[in-house]
């Protein structure tokens, strides 16, 4: 009777344990590292299906550290890989955009865990899973506990670190005490005692100084080490230009991915050079962060997510702060499209246009001078005809003479002649 009661109790405990495992399946958080060395960003919280639940021995967090197109990541191999059908349970719905990114570029994302001895892979080749709930996206993941068994995988498990041998303390140099001068007692009076005391004091100071030299050097070395550590900490607190540009590229990529999934048709991106330069320590790093580089990163990330988008810089009164508008396909205004079609002319073309403009001005000035000379010639010819009509044959004697009057004199005489004729 007692044995039956124990058996029933054990069965009930087993059933309760199984029920708890089924009611609380294993969940796993996936993080994505946009660029090598960048800060991982949250991607999704996944959970296995009833047919392929996640292994309870998996960690709670896995970071997808990079992408690859090598066959070892996308080729199926049941003898090496363990497959899971998972779905996102965090409600952010980032998996469709992530899977589309992998499929468009034919890349597979992978990440190592368990001290970089195991491998987690999400292939760009995804099989449709029937029975998925409405609003959920099913995704196939692969896992291998030993990445050394994956054929063609160039990564190997890290070698165990060599055992550090215990450091022996450095041998302290033996400092011989300075020879003490002989102290003669008696017969010297007060002056002799004072001189003897001074000699003993000097001897003790000499010994203390010689003993303190290694310790002082050690203290100085420790101070240098601590100072170096402080400097390293200070330099670790600041950022380099490469780190700032990597973080800016990561943030722009995340904004573009969120914009791709959002219903909005326009995205305004504010770019401030001073805001990004405030964490830089040296002037050399600040000189590397320029507006042209930041604009190129925004345009590049917009084109990476969707090549049909149009990124346009809005007019700004400031040189170190601009706003870039990103339009989805078909939503760009006509004036933006016209500016995009014009494009920015290179310096060589601008120089050619400027030279052509100068040449046109020079030709216009030459034409104006020629026209002025022609008018002067006509005025002189008319003046000569008037003189012929008035003077008869006498004026014919001066036809071959050179007229040395200026244009002003000729015009003045013509005006006076006109007044005389009217009077």
C-alpha cells in the first residue's frame, strides 16, 4: 500500500514537471551586431514550436556577430546541425525585415556562444512553415554544439589559455649599511658629543636613503603604472573617430530598418557635426568627422535598405548641421526629383562653365566696341556729306585729310548744327 502511494506521488510530480515545461517553453533573445566591434542591438525574442522546442541548455542570449555567403552556413546537414522552427514573441515584428535583408543579399547570419565553441546560424534560405499563427513570422534556425565538426567552417574553437606561472617577487637588492664612524667616548666635552651625534645622524640618513632607493623606484614604477591606468581609463572614456562613425552608421541603419517597416512615407534625419565631435578627445579625430562623410553614410544606409528610396538634403543656413529627408518610392515631391536630376557638378565642370561665362562677357564687350566704332563712322560720314552739300567743290579738297576730332566734339557740333537749323 505504501509503495503504491509513493508511485502515484512520483507520477504526479513527473506530470507536473512536464506540464510546467510545456507551459513555460524556453525563450531566447537574439542580438545583432551591425558591424564587427559595434555594440549589439536587440533583434527579437524567439520561442520554439511544440514540435521543435528550444533546447533548455541554450543560453538566454545569443549575439549574431557577422554575415557570410559560404556554403557551410546555408547548406543543410542533419548530421551536424540541429534545426529549430521559432517565432518572435516580443511583439516588435522585426523578423520580416531581417529575413528580407538576408534574402536580398543572399547572406547568412551567425553567432558563436558557449565560449565560442558552439555555433548558431540563420540562413537566408527559409522554408515556409504551415500552421503559423496570424501576425507571426516563422523562422528556421540551426545550432551546433561543436563548430569544429562543421565542414568548411573556417572558425575553430579557441585554444585553452596557457596556465600562467606564478610570478616570483623581484629580488630586493641587498644594501650594505654605510660604515659608521667610530664613536669615541669621553674626553671631548660638549663639542665632541655634538660632532659625534651629527656623524651618527648622517650615517643613519645614508643607510635609510640607500634602503629607500629601490622602494622609491618601485613606488615610482607603481605610480607610473597607476598613471598609465588612469590615462587608459581616460582614453577609454573618450571615443575615436572610427568608433563615432561606426556608431553613427549603426544608428542610421537601425533608423532605416525601422522606417522600412513603418507606415510613414518620409523620414527626417538631423545630422550635426558638433554633436558627434563632442565625445572626441583629439583635434585629429575631430578633423576626420566631416559633414560630407556623415551625409555619405546616411545616403549609403538608405540605399542599402531600399535602392528605390530618395535621400535629399534640405536647404540649411548652417555648415555643420543639416537635415536629410528620405522619401519612400513614389512619394518624393517634384522639386526634389528635379534637384536630384540636376545633380552636383564637379569642380572641373564648374571651372569650364566659369571660363565660358568670362569668354561670353569678353565677346560682348568686343561687339559693343565694334558697334560704337560703327556708329562713330556713320556719324562722321553724315557730317562729311553735310559739309559737301554746303561747301560745294571746296570741301572736296579735305576729303583725304584725317579727322582728328573726338566723338564728343562731333556730337557737340551736330547738336549745335541742329539748333542752328531749327532757329
